[in-house]
């Protein structure tokens, strides 16, 4: 099979870029022929005045990407196109190029951009579903994309135009949700249920469970408001006994959080910055448990399944896909999102019950082996490709969502 992978990289590398790269490697390793159409948001920095003025229009319909996609499709003649991200430089116009060339389209739903201009369903420190329950213009009112009403309006117009055109229903053959939770949200948002398959992300190279020292608690992830780091620090201030904490990750709030930890007298909290994967795995091997404090509806949690692969249990927010991935009392513990008292109580218990946490870690490793290996993921991806090509079973049978027609 020849597969065309389509992806727009953001300026700040993130999980979507990682997953797109891992799936490319997965396909190549299995003997597939892979071609790519890739754009980078960094291109915008080199735009001239005229190009910058037309950027809002091209966010709705990128005529340059459309023409380039047509050329790639004509030259390469792929069997299938797998999209990861079209925002902002590729735009939904690329779907039409595939549709016209009779090339089936698969779209992975990495975030909630199809019905949330900010892509996270998160605002003012909490989960927000106003655009789902009312209209996209709520996001414009709040300036949810980059804290700008003007920039948010561009994204909202793009979404509104393609809703009117029924772009996602007409031109996408199969969607991939990365968790059951996010699938339910996308059905609420208007995507036909029978078009959405669930395929979680995966750990590409098995790190092995190995020996763990259990010397500290660990947080890994982007240091941004929706990740709940302020709740994490507030919980650490409430612990009955000191628990060493290592924080791995980069982001604009890193220095602010470090300063806050010093002000709070949290000398046992160390910020290690962004680390390469091998050092993240090394940090996991030294942890008694991972803490995930996200306060938004995570579509998935790569940090969680990496911890599972290392036989490390997880204490996570009882929210979104996290509570779906982590079984409370079996592979980790749940706490109330945004509640430092509850989180502190769970951390205190975990730190004083290392044998129970080790047993949860073993169960987490079993969960990884059954659901999140590269081999298992490849099987699921091929089933989805076969459905998109019309050679497999339909995705589901729940009917149509109640949301706007996408």
C-alpha cells in the first residue's frame, strides 16, 4: 500500500508531531510505501506583507496547498491519504483535492479544533463546552485562540464555512479518535458515529519494565495552564511529609512555576526542563509513580502509557481520557481535577504504600502490553485503512451526532 501522510507542524513541536512521526516509522517498518505532504507554521515568519494579508483567507481555503496536493496526488497516486493536522497552512481544501482524485481520506483527531477554535475545550482554568452547547462565536467573544478575538474569528469563520459545505462529512472517509472519551465528544460535535474508529497512540520502542528505585514522584508534560501545574504545587505544599518531585517538560510557564515553587518553600521540587526520550525513560525508572494533573479534556495521554510501559503507576485527574486509561485502584489512582487537597491525600497514600504502588505498576505494564505496543497499534491502523478503502467492516452503528453538521 502507498500512503500519503499529510501534516501541518506547529511552531512549537508537540504531541501531534510526535505521533505523526511514529506512525510514519510504523508504516515504513511494515514495508509500506510512504510519501508526505508537509507544511510548517514557521513558514509564516518569512511571509511578505501580501502573504500575511491573505493568511486569513488561506486558513479557510489554502489555494497553494490545494494545488500542491493535486500535483502530489497526480504524481504519486497513493492508495490512501492519512491526515494529521491541516491548520493553518494546509486547510480543509486539501481534502477536496483527495476527493477529486478519488483517494480515500483518514483523519486523526488529535485535538478538538473541529468545534473549538482554541482546540482544547479549556478556558479560564477549567473545561469549557460553550462552543459545543451554543456556537463558535462564544470562542470569539472570549478570544480563545491566542487570547485574540481577531485571530479566533479567523478560525471560527474557517470552521463555519466548512460546516456549511459539510466538508468533514463529504470528504473524510474515516476519522480516528485516540480514546473512547474523545470519540463521544466528536459525536456530540456532529461527526457521524459510524465514521469514527478508536485507535490509541502507542509507545514505539518498548523500554522494558526493568528495575525501579521509587525515589520520587514525577511529572512529565508541557508546562502550560491546562496541565494543572499550579494545582500540583498547591498539593505538594499540603503533603503531610516531604515527597521529592521531579518535573520534566518545557513551556512558556517554566520559569514562572519554578519561581512559584521557591516562594512556596518547595525545596524538594526540581524542574529538569525538556529532556530527550531516553532521559525521560530514565526518569520514569526512578519514579514511584507519575502524576498527571491536566485540567482539560486530554484526547490521550502519551506520558501515561510511557509510564505503563515502564511499570510505573499513575495518579491522574478524574477527567477526560485520563480516567479511561488509568483504572482507579488497579493501574493508579484518580483525584478530583483542580483539587489540591484530594491530590495531596492520594500522593500521601501512594508514598506510604510502596508495595501497593508496585503492584499497580505491574498491572500497568500488563495494560501496556495488551493495548499500547507498536505491534497492536499497527493491527488497528490496518483495520481502519481497510475500512476507508471499502474493504473492511463499518466503523460503528450509533447513528449521527446531535451537534452541527460537519
